[in-house]
């Protein structure tokens, strides 16, 4: 259980179910929904830029994508929350849509951690370094980035399942099943959007 010294941002990673119970009971974590959705949107786009070797292009691309993510990304997360809500209800869960939005927003905490890591990365790693390490070095850097992103993604999944089970009163398995439809739908839409 979260103690007074452990903020929800840390507790959600270790004990998502218990932390969501506290967030819903206290309603203290609800005030963070909009910043979480906005920062999480930016966090989702930052991984596209880890290997750009032109500093001007890196910053302009990152800023443009971040601006677009602020405008559009949060809408995608709200739509995802809506689909997740009805998926949970279909499996016998009972909670309100605002709880689904809260769950999705808090599941973006790892994406925000990834954004902080990316900002540190582009601050520390000089473009000349990327140009000098060669293909093997770039492959190593890519492996590290993919590993970090995978761990953060699994953490987000863990948080989503914990939130669904605490809000909708579903088992771990049903919570996982409730995620399959919205995730598959979003992956399909993302695939088709990249073709445009």
C-alpha cells in the first residue's frame, strides 16, 4: 500500500491495483489525468528519433511531433479508454468511463519516464558520437533503446491490468482479455495510418 512518502507516480509501478484503489477512493490522482495524457502522448513519439544524426533535424522533428502529439495524441488515448471501457463491460466489469480514462492516463507513467530518458539521451549523446560509432555501435544503442522501451511497455501493460482489475472488478485474465480488442484495433489503425 502507498505510504505518505511514496507518491502515486512510483507506487503505481510497483503496486498498480492497490494504488488505483487509493486513487479512486481519494480521487487525489484524478487531477493528474490531463498532464499524464499530454506528457504520455509526447512520450509515445520520442522513440522515433533516437538515431537521427542531424542535430537540427532531430530537434525540429521532435518539436513538430511533440506539438502534433499534444494536439492529437490525447484524443487517441480517450478513444482507447472508451473502447477499453466497453470491452470491460462486455466481459462483466462494472465501472464508469472516467475510471477507464484514469486507468489509461496513469498507465502512461512509464511513457513519461521514457520521455525523460530520451531527453537525457539527446542531451548527453552528441550527434558526432552517433556518426562515429559505426553500424555495430548503432546496433548496440538500438538494442538498449528497444530493451528500455520493451520494459516500459510491459510496465504500462501491468499498470493497465491492475487498473482494470481494481476498477472493473475483473480477474487478471479477464482484465488482460479486455485489453486485447482495443490494442489490436489501435495497432491496425496505426498500421493503416502509416500507409497514408
